[in-house]
């Protein structure tokens, strides 16, 4: 039964319903795989007791007949989601020992659908990072390796633990969050599917906040169909989240026909950037040809304010982070510094935050505080907000031309070595999000689909950007691309 962990959600669902195996057996397979993969450092809080109980309960429900597609499916949960009675640290020392007395809305929806929690997954601290090297738990390792080279690679970030775990078949799927590409970039680095829904599709309640106007949770899965299945379970209006939108949740899986004849796919000229590798360029060209061969019409489009997306993001996101992280002060919960005789409240704040936050979080909090300060608010934050509106307007203008989806690269490169980016300017790391941040600034849905390997034998992905609230349409186009690319490669097990 050790092979059960390699199943997709779809195949596992079918097997569970046919009584070929039980959820308890499926869960046990995943738990064994997790124990054998400690070298990847993907799971940081194992919950085998919870998993076995939930699997046993799911088997009882399954024995009674038809049920949710997620019933009995073992998954991993990014450490950003609050899970009742289970450590939820956001990979930060400042939240060490924090065990919430409540469940995030999304995880509650998943448990209500019968899903099984295997444990909590590693991530960049407070979701700030593109390599999963800022975690208090240590680096996550990509299960992929270059051909004839055993150096350890980054799985991307911030949802690096989720990406690594799904790619290495430690779980059937995982939750991720995407503030500037934190689902789609790691998905591309490890050869899996990562979906960021429209802002407001999934509740943010109980998810530790990074940048509230950008954060959105989504599924990280082994294929497009699995993403559709899991997204339905995660979606829905939540009265506890003021940004959650009350619109119907469709059966996303039912839209996966693969028929995209007559669809118009936009290809933005601004995404052909200086320094983009020939392999990414070729992959993009091949992906465009695949969609054209499937019956879609390819249209050259312009998103003129794309070049401002990264600078806007790195003003808006740190500004919101500095505000959201102000609550971590050593008073209410989490870490509190030991004080010296004569220290007052100010010294307690300073020492606690200096000890509790990692270097990248400190950097972004200081940037955010600076751009929000009285002398610079208009020059930086207000101006960034105005340009963000222009970026959103670019997408609205394109979709007004009856464009059904936009095709772009997901990342500017394949996975890089752990430690490589630490040796260069932090801005080089930020450039990893160049293709993904415009989607967050505009609140649009986006999906990364693995479509090939580079010359080093590492996976590469393409991104599809959809119309607001039309994840179903976007998923069907992604399904067609996935079918044409036929990328089902897996990493060679070395761990």
C-alpha cells in the first residue's frame, strides 16, 4: 500500500468509492512517506493522531454512500493557517508555541468535506520570501535535482513546504497562500499545479495576514483536475471576512472538457523581458502553439503598466505587512523577550521584535514603515496605490476585448540552488515574482501549469491568468494546456 501516496485526488476518490482501499490505508501511506522524507523539511508539525481519527471518520461516511470528492483525502496545511490545538507559527519565532483555540474558515471547510490533516507545512516566515529560506524551521529542499548534480535546490516560496510535499508524494494536495506568487512560483519550481483564486473567492479568516489586500489562499495539487476539486471545497462566502464575496461556487470539475475551440488567448508583449532565458521563451512559444492547435485564437495584447508592477508590489505589500505585524509585540501572544532591570515597555517591544522576527521580515517591516511615514506617504504609498489602479485597468481593458485568458511564463527561471540568492542583492530575489505579482495587484485568478523540463532536467511552468470569478473557464483552458503538454514527470527519489 506504500504506492497509495502517489495517487491524485481524482484516482484516490475513485478508489475510496470502489472500496479498493480505505482512507485509513491511504493516510497511513502518506504518514509513512512523511517519515521517510525528513531531509526535505517540508512537514514541520506532524499530526498523525488527528489524521488517523479523521481518516477513520471519513471511512464511516464513505461506507454510507456518495459523499464529497475530498472525503478521505489526506492533505497538508501551510503553517499560515490557524488549526485548532495545533501549532500555527507562520514559520516565525515570534509565534513559537502558539496553538489557536479556533480553526481557519478554509481548513474548517476542508474538514467538513471529510479531508484528512497530515500536519503543518513549512513556509517562508510570514509568507515573505521566494525561496523558503526565511523560515524559523530551516530551509525546505526541492525534491527535484539537476541531472548528474546532487546540490540541493530551492522549492520556491513562500509555499515551499506545500510544493515540496505534493511533488514528493508526501500528501495528495496541500493548501497554499499567494500574496505575490507564493502558490504559482513554487508550483512551477517543483512541477505541480498551483492555483491562486480571484481575491475574495476564499476566506482569509484565520489565515495569518501578510498583506491583506493581496493575500489569497488556494490549492496546490498534482494536476489541474485536482485543483478544481479542491478549490470547490475551499471556496465560499464567509461572514467573518469582510473581503469575502457572496457569489455561487460552481462545480469547477464539471467544466473540464478540454474543449477550448473559439477561445481567445492573449499573449502580452510586455512579459518578454530583458534577461529572460531562451528556454522560458521557447516554452512560452510552445505553450502558445499548443493552445492554438487545440482551437484557440492567439491574440497579441498590451499591458503597458506591467513594468511598474514589482515596484508597486514592494511598496504596497511591505506597507500592509508593517501594519499587520504591529500586533506581534510580546504582550498578547507568542514570544516575549527577557527584560533587564530598568527596561520599560519600549525596550520590551524592541527586544521582542528584534529576537522574534527574521531578517527578511525586519527588512520589509522597515520598508513598510518608511513608505507610510508622514514625509513619504504621498511620494511612495499613495503613488503606488494609483499605479496599482492603472495596472488593474490594463487587465480590464484586455478582458473588455473578449479575451478569455492570458498566457505568460510562471517564473523567469527554473529552481535555483539553496543559498545562491542570499549572496546577491535582495532585489534579485524579488525578481522571481516578476510574472506573478500583477495578478495579485489586480485581484485576478491565476494558475501555474507544469509544461516541460529545462536542459538541466528541472521543471518549468506556464501561467494562465483568468477573468475575475471565472476560475472554471481558466481551469478548462489549463486542462487543455496540461493535456497537450503531457507533463507527468516526477523527481527521482534521493531522500
